[in-house]
C-alpha cells in the first residue's frame, strides 16, 4: 500500500504548522504504530529542529542529509532520489526507541530535514531558472515532477508522509502542495488567520485540488477559550469551511511549547512525559486524523498502544 502524503500548509504564518506536524507524527507513530516520514520544506526548519535539535539539524546537513541537498541534486541534473538524504531516526519518544531496541518496532519517525541553507539554495535555483527564461510555474512543475519520482521508492516504506510546507507560494512550496493526497490546515481562531486560511483554501482549490473539501483536514490551534474565539471557530466550521474535516481543537498551552523542546539528540522522553498536560490532545488528534485517513484510503488502522 502506498503511503498517504499529507501537506501541512497555510498561507498564514504562526498558526502552528510545525507543531502540528510533530504532534501528529508522534501520535500516529505511538498510538497506531505507523512508520512516519516528515519532510521539511520550510527553510525555518522548525519541525526539523523539534525532532533533531539544532545541533542535529546541522549534523544532518554536514552528513549530506536534508531537503537543501535534495534541491542541489535537482539543480545538478542528477537522477531523482530522496532516500540518500533521509535521516532514518528522528524518534524522540522513549517507547518507540525501546521497542526498536527489543527488535519489535511499533511506530517510527524518520526525517528529510530542512536547514536554513535551503532558502539560499532555493534563491540560487530561482535565479538560475529565471535567467533561462523559465517562470515560477514551470519551475514548480519541474520540482514537483522531480520530487514525485524521488519520493516514489519511499511510498512502500512509510505508512504516511507529512510535508511541512512554508507559509507562502514559492515554486518549492507549490511543488510540495502538488504532491499531496491530503491537506492539513492549521489555523488560529482569529480574523487574520481566518483570512489567510480562506485565501489558502481558495488558491489550492482553484489551482491544485478542485476536490479540496474532501481532502482537507482543518485544525484549530492555540485556542483561547473566549467568546470571540468560540465565535470564529463556529464560523469556520459552519460557514467558511463547513464541508471540511475538523480535528480536535488544540488549546494554547505552555505544555505544547515545552513538548517541542528536545534537550539533545540522544535524549528521549515518554509520550506522557513529553506531552504532560496535553497527552489527550495528541491522542485525539491521532484518532481523528486516522479516521480521515480511513475515509481517504479505505484502510482501517488499529491502535497498538492506549
């Protein structure tokens, strides 16, 4: 069975895309034993840093791993292949590490990490491409074709591929969106984020996925339980995005921020230790998204842990 590829994306920055990516990766690996690949296409490299630490991101780059090296491969005209650039171990949870050590793996996370160097590599590519009379659209199409072929051999290895996309529509971002089977849209319950979410929905629906409503999983993040926020959330569900799947509302919490801070590359924590105070939110996110996956693929997933 080919892996489902889900793009975590929104035109509005600061809505929790990278946090959602890591929470979902941990939840699917822990509760359902899925083999997850996180591909970071955002030069800010936030999800990569959350999984690997800042030192780990730099070490990966020094080893020739990461999306900026994949982009360099494209620029050099090399055959499409993503496997050499993947970090096979991006696990932060002690339960997953112990199961692997006991030769009974139940859930795993790998990473094709980003690095700040990605933005410079992307700029160089754009200058080179446009200098040869190319356009942003032809570059996005060429990158999507290269990535689709590069990721194809990974489809049978992983159960799900999560693409952490940048908050804009550069050719690289558009290539990532073009690869997705599903779109995860984190948003905050405020007017500015709602506007960005509506813009993203309209653009993707017009240019990439006309059937977006059936492929769209919306997640309200950093929720403050106020009358205003409740009204915005209600409008999202009942008016603006009434035909989408909605995940659980993720509260604004210092626990979520603390969970994303990995002390060192060789440090691990239990799920309950890492997500102290928000474990239930991680579980509900994994459960709801697994229901969405089943609706998309027809495959029913069973829990391996409670």
